[in-house]
């Protein structure tokens, strides 16, 4: 009976050590992903501000192509904003986009 309890306790300790190791590995992965998301949000914010500056400039050409490019930049700016909100975890943006 004593050998059974010692074996059971040993197995239990080994399982706890293994689970602790796996938990540590997964927590490191989660922290790395969080850092990557924060860096991505910083880059997206920089691009958003850059697009905002470009869109505020006066257009000297009145061609259809130039207007289409400006419209594409506006759509891209909205997309950058949308992606950054998704990465930050905003739940209310999906309602605003659909409306």
C-alpha cells in the first residue's frame, strides 16, 4: 500500500511539473504575441497619421485618376483604423462598420 502511495505521489508531482512547464511556455508565447500586436498597432497608428496628412493637402489635378487614388487612400485609411481597433479589442466597432 505504501509503495502504491509513493508511486502515485511521484506521478502526481511529475504531472504537476510537466503542466507547470507547459503553462510557462504558453505564457511566453502569449506575451510575445501581445508585444507583436502592440508594435503592429504603433505602425498602424503611424500609417494612419501619415495618410491623414496626405489627405489634408490640396489636389492640383482634377483628373478622374487622381480622384480615384485619393479615394483609395481614404478607404485604406479607414481599413488601417479598422484593423487597429480590432487588434486593440474594440467590440463596438463591428456595429459601427455594419451601420
